[in-house]
């Protein structure tokens, strides 16, 4: 694996852990796709640093379990905003 990919995977993982962010937020911060972030922290990081990969996995699992709640809140906010403007 190329060195810059390893560095990117470690940097992204560290960012996710320190800031408790989602894959989407990390992708936006580092200017890469969500797929790249997911592959870096799910697959590549396991080969580089399994302990770090395990820590990131816990955060991603929590994010996944809360995803439907955040989506519902966003929809509610959207419709409240539409209702206020009419």
C-alpha cells in the first residue's frame, strides 16, 4: 500500500475519533469521497493499525445506529421551515 494512503487513513481515523464525526463529515473535511473514507477506516486501517481501526469501528457503529434519528430530525426541521415560510 502506498505511504500517502496509509497516512490518509490514519489521519482520517484520528479525526473521526477526536471529533466524533460521521463518514460524511470526515469526507467533506479531507476532500475525498465517502467511499474513500469508509474504505480507509474499515479495510485499509485494519492492516495498518488494528487497534485504531477498532476504535473507529465503535464510533461508526454508534453513528449507524443513530442514523435514522438524525434523518428524522432533518426531515422534521425541513418541514417546520417550510411551514414557517408560508
